[in-house]
């Protein structure tokens, strides 16, 4: 969308607060276009290809990873931004960067590192995402990090709505008492729409849930019946995929309608109006919230706590705990470039950074190298 077509309360590129470090540019991309491109080319983004969404990477090539999930969130978020006349470049940047700080083995890895780091500042994935783009990526001659715009960094640290989750110190430089841009607010729900619906697809494919189970979920059953009426001869596989597609579309439509009503109802005319609201303006309708809550409870019970998923969770806890304890006892096991950071960041935080950056596959291989006697070091 051309910048002149953006709504007055959108995040306009020319009004950005800019970057922390001044630098010369070789072309005329807008500030958020450049942010997006820096995210796509950074090492942390590439590693998302082998980081878990629900199923660990070795369980099959079909299942979502953090990378494919991020792309799906970006697609959903851009569609919402276009309908609301918001900045598509900023929202795509935030979608692609929202999971950069995730550990191997999904939320299990985050919980384990937070426990292991409880005496050293803890661990939280939004805070880690910000740490990556501000410090840990080393690509440019004059500074560490990616030197992203203020609005992109704000959106990263304020992801998931409850700012306290990231720790008050981490949010301190990003106006913790104010709302982020609408583009940042949308990411929270675009993320949820993507993973709820695509986890159904992965769960069905894995055989951990079945269509009979889903019959108890009102939102699914209503949409499944609607697809059956429209395409009565559709085979089961296409019927499932079309149901997921319609579900995503219905939730996007509901979000756009509800958010538009909120913008009109609150008399929002500028980005300052957005920032000074007591709570987020981006919502699903109360009816959709209840239906979505039922779906989330179903997925938690049937998929996320499935015995096979639980088995991998227990393994992952052991992998990460043993790696951390071994590195603490023997810090010379880390590559030299990481050991060189001990003085600046502290041994424990550097070890945490190192483990958090690992892919599922690398963490499993490192476990073998350290603990299996016949594995090559």
C-alpha cells in the first residue's frame, strides 16, 4: 500500500523515531522495509527453520517450525494491516521477528532456561528477541545488533500484551505506560490465529487428534459444516484444509470488524491517540473470544498434553538442563567467541544465550557429543 493511503493512526515511516546508531544507506528503502530485510537476513531468523513449534524437527518434514509459523503470522498480519490501512512493512517486520528469541524445544526450553537462570535475571523469549536484535547479531562494522527502528524494537518487547512478562527493566526504554502501535498490537492476535488453526492441521496429520474429537469444538464444527454445505463432494483431506482456511478468514474478519468499531468508538485519529489508550484496541468480538477459548482448551488437553508430546517435553528438559550444568562446570566447552563475552555479560548469561540460540537438532547433537562415549566430539 502506498504510504499516502495509510490511516492517520498508522505508523508512518517518515515519522519513525529512527535508529540508535546513524549509518549511511545505499538505497532509498523506507525504515521499516530495511528493518524487515535485516530480520530476514540475520542468523537468528535462519535458525528458526529447525526450532520447534509443537513437534520436534526430527518427527517429520510436514510439521510447522518456528520459521514456517513466522511466515504464516506475517501473511495473516499483512492481510489485517491492509484492511485497516496500517503499515504493512512494519507489521511484516514484527511478524517475522516475534519468535527470534525462542529456545529449542518450544516453550519447554523457555521454562527450563528461566528456571536455570532464576538467580541471574531469568529468561523470557521477548526479552531474548530484543537482546538478539540489539546485541547478539554481529553483521555491521560500527555496532552490534541490527540497529532496527525504535518502533520495531518496541513492538518486539511489547509482544504478547502483558509487558511485565518481559520484565520491567527490559521495557524501560520503550514507554511501558503507553500502548505500542496498532501494527504491534495486531501481532499478538495474528500469532494466536496462526498457531491455533495450524496446530489443528499438524495434530490431525500426526494422529494425535481426530475429527471425532473436534466435533466437541463449536467453532470447528460450525465451520466444518459450512464447508460441507458449500462443497458437498469434497474429500476429507481437502475438507479439513478448507475448514482451516475458512476458520482463519472468519477470525480475521471478526478482528477487523471489532477493531474498526473500537477505533471509531474511541475517536482514534492519530498514533498518539492509540498510544494513550488504557488498553489494546485490537480485539476479537466477545463471541469469538469465547469460541476461541474453547478451541484453545481443546488443543491444550488433546494436543499439547498428549502423551507423546509430553514424552518429548521430559526429554527436552533433560537435554537443556544437562547442557547448561555441563557448560557452567566446564565453560571452556563453549566456542572461544562466546567465552570472550564472559567478562561483559557474565558466564551464566552467555551460556544461556548460547543454548537459546541452538536449534532442536543442534541441541540433540550437542547432548550426544557430551554424554555418549562413542560419539565424535
